[in-house]
C-alpha cells in the first residue's frame, strides 16, 4: 500500500526549486491583476458547524507517537524495545491562552532505550552545521515542530551562488551582494533532556508561555529547511539549521501553531537521542538521531512508514536502527561543468 504524504520533504524540495526560479524571474507584466490572497483558515468547519481540530484559545491535542518517519540522512532509531508490541509513546499538549500556558507531557511505556550509545558510519556535518558522530549514554529530547512550511528568506552569494545563510542569521539586514530566495521552513522547539529507566519507561512534563514559546536556554528554538547549498545545482538538497537558537523575538506563539494546523500543514512531534551534556554547537537544535514521532491532525497509521525522499507511505517490513538514504545528487547544473 502506498499513499502520498502531504507534508513530505519532497514537497518542501519542490517548493525550493519553484522559489529559486521565481527569484530569478522577470517581474509581472504591467497591468497584471494583483494576486488576492485567500482568507486565512480559522479551523471552523462550515459543514459541521464546529471546530473539528484544535479549537482556538484553549484545548487539548493528543498525539500518539510511532516509528513511521525520518528525514534524509538521519539516524532512525528503532531498537528492539521500541519495536515490541508493548511499546507505547504519547504526547499530550494542553494550551490555554487566558492562562498564557502550553503544557507538554510525553509518556513512554517500555519504549525508550536506556542510555543508548550510537556511532554514525560517517560524519554528516555540513559547512553550516556540525553533527555529532557518536553519542555515548545518551538522553532524550522531544521537539515540538509547531510551524510547518512557512517561508523565510535565505541569501545566496550573487557571484558564486553559494548559500550564505538565513534571514535570522542577519538581524541587521541582508548581506551585501546577495540574492534573496524564499524557502519553505519549519520552526521547532525542544523540551529539557530526560531519560527513562532500564525498563524503558520515562516521561517529561514541561510548560511554555502561550504568547512566546522559549526553550530552557531562552531562545525561540531553531529554523530548519532543506535547500540547495549552491544555486548552480538547484535540485541538490541538504539540511540547514539556525545555530545557537533563534532570537526570542522570533519565538513561536501557540496562535501560530494553531494557524499551521488550520491552514493544513499541521504540526509534528519528534524525539531525538542527545549527548549529555550537549556541545555548544547543538544549542537549541536537535542531534539528527531520531526516534519516536507523530503528527497532528494527520497521522501515519501504525505498521506504516514514510519514505524520506519520495514521501510515499508504505507498509513497514522491518524494524531496526538505520541511517535513512541521503538526498540524491542533483541532475541539473545551470553553471555548466
């Protein structure tokens, strides 16, 4: 069985190509009618006359977690204890705008490897982000992926076409001699680290402000995007994370999370294996050794997995820790050579 996953990485990659082309295209012809944006969704069903998903201001979101998806080149942790029928993982989010609180609780039953260690076959660090090769006696963090596929501006060198960075890296304004490109981006925020017991049971309970969701370092989390590192090869992608955490001025409010749900891109939860203590270069971003995850309101049924590049949902045929396939080499080279 195969189904398309609307929120797949492939969708983001295709949107990158579209935006790169748009950035280089000629302006609209004189007299062209302006584009009228469609009204923002509110989450209210005009058919059922009720809020079907995530009511405004106050509510509860339940997200069962599974082992259904990982991104390209991530370590996807699927240890025997996690693959057992007894393993259960779940996240509950209670939000209250009047009280200015968002409470996030994760509960794991016979589902967390205890102080797991893992070494990648190769170093997958990029010129933009360092990634640990090994984790010893690791602990866990939950990541609230609250905003999905909104646009931020990335800058490329106008001469070399090499990626320079994201708008959040340049608070004073665009770098000189750069090309701005709008790229679909996600924003995510971590919980404090936690661990389970040797039997695989564990939990985390933490609360954020509704109007400004900050991590324990006081940052707004991080932006993540999949994009070309050089516009000469516009279909060859890699990940880009903001290092050191976002300014608090860029922190998510839970109103933005609700808007993402109502607009159809949804929200997601992910869990990562982390070194303890975390090195400075991993501040406010995840180590790409990923395990339990889930989405809302769309969910991957138990027993199915999402292919990280095609976005196809397929029947799960095995359960073991592995490295997901990396992005394929680009086909196009618009600079020649």
